[in-house]
């Protein structure tokens, strides 16, 4: 059911949500491209990782967070999570009077890759939920049946990153162990189908040694956000510095420290468990 409370204005912030810190890579890319836009970020740390949750649970979490962002009010909602994008995109659209005002992290990436004629054999790493949904496979088959997609679930990576294990020997060992999987042999590019994974892009790059393209969804999605807001006349033209807001459903010091890497030491998290009392 539509909330009936959504009336976007250029001065309103952009809402971004994920199960944890991964969506911060998308939020940072949006901030870099559109520095005058205010962001409201929600990390559902109480329920992460979404990749291990049931479709019903992911839909419930996503709808609740989207309703919260609409009431901020936000002019656009970005589902900065592949698992939620694969599972709950239509459900989030359904609560808006105009379903256009939701952007997921899958469609922009598929459109980008299909537009690049050079990609034929594509690898993908993501959560169990994203890979088992086969959403990328279905979209590629519809857009270009000649493309070959090899998907591999990498369930240890998101929790590892969430705990702050990236850019070190432990993360390098685990990442390289996954990428050694014979299923990925022969690929020409690889999609980071989890918004956490740009945080381990150094480990992924060191494994491939520049021999293939690494598709970073954060940059692609930020450009999709810019195009959408421009087309709708909703880009913020004011040159004042935005005051971003960051919410989590369960406060963790590791989340705050990682968030500060992206948005500076002055960042403050506010805990807001939307499910408290249920």
C-alpha cells in the first residue's frame, strides 16, 4: 500500500539504506558526484547481513526502512544493497505514490555493462541471497543473451568487512581463496554485487593484477542518481554544505569508525531501532 505522503522537492535529502556499512560506498560516491545534496543514511546493523536472511525478512526490513526515509522526508530512495535490491525492490516501489522514486543497485549496473560491447564473459561475486535469486542472470539474458555470467556466492566477505577486516592479510587471504574458485575461470570482468565489496577492492585488484575490469556499482549508481534527479528537476541548486544524517538500527563502534573513513571525524551515528517493541 502507498504511504500517500511522498511529495519530493529539490531541497529534500536523498535516502540511502543498506544492511550495514556497505551502502556507505554508494553514499560516498553520491556525495562526491553531488556535493550539495544532503543524505540520510540508514544501516540496518541489527539484521545484517541481509544475504543470509529469508526473502520475507528482507522485504519486511526494507519496507520499514523505506517508510522511515519517506517521513524524513527524502526525495529519492536508493536501495544500496544487492540483497534488498534483488528481493524487495518491487515492495519498496509499492509504498510510494510514484514508483519511479526508488533506485536499486542492480539495474544501473546491468544497463552499464550491456552498453559496453566489450563484455562477453562476466564474473560476479555476491551474497548467497543475491546469487540464489539469479536476478543478474535473468536481466542479462533478457538484455543480451550472448553474454555469459558466472556467479559465485562469497558469504564470508560482508561479515568480515562489517567487523573491520579489510586491507589486511586476513582479508587478502579470504578474498583470494574465493577468487581462486575454478567457476570464475575465463572471465573478462567481475561485478562486485555487494556494496560492501568496494572496501576490499585493493585485495581484488591485487589478485587480478589489472588483467580484467572490476565493476564497482557505487560509481555507476551515483551517476544514475544524478541523471534521475536532473531529469526530474530535483537537483539541489543551493551551494550550502549539506548536513548528512546517519542512522543505524544497532550502534556499533566499528560501524562508526568505518563511516568516519568516508565522511570525516565529525560524523555522529544515531541509533534508531525501527522494530523496537514489536
